[in-house]
């Protein structure tokens, strides 16, 4: 829980510090990466989790790492570093009106 709170505080600080570079969905994607890595790290210390036969990896670790991978792919797509064929027309045009 402490690591997740620290990750959340870091992401809030980063979003405020680099406001002009942030794109919609970047904080959520970064949270997926950080939370997945933190969870996979914590799973090493939990002896009560079932292991994948013949390995030292738990099923929870696999899910956590897949979560981190999904967040990394989302970040790469969002910032144009990775082009996916099915996401070719995914452009978000958000216009805010001042009230």
C-alpha cells in the first residue's frame, strides 16, 4: 500500500510539473506500469500464492506484468512511438471551453 501511495503521489507531482507534455490517458497508463511492477515485486515475498509449475513465478505476477505491459503499450501508442494498425485513427481532440 505504501508503494502504491508513493507511486500515485509521484504521478500527481509529475503531471503538475510537466503539464504541457501530458496527453490524455498518460497518467492512467503510467499508473498501470508502476502498479504492475510494484505488484510483481511484492508477489516475490508472498509464500501463499500458487506457483506456475516448474517455475518461481506466481499467477499473480504474470497478471501484474501483463498489466504493466499494457500500460507501456498504451503510453507508447499515446506518444506516437508505436503504431498499431487497429489504432490508426485514434486521435483524441478534446476542446475545453472556459466558463
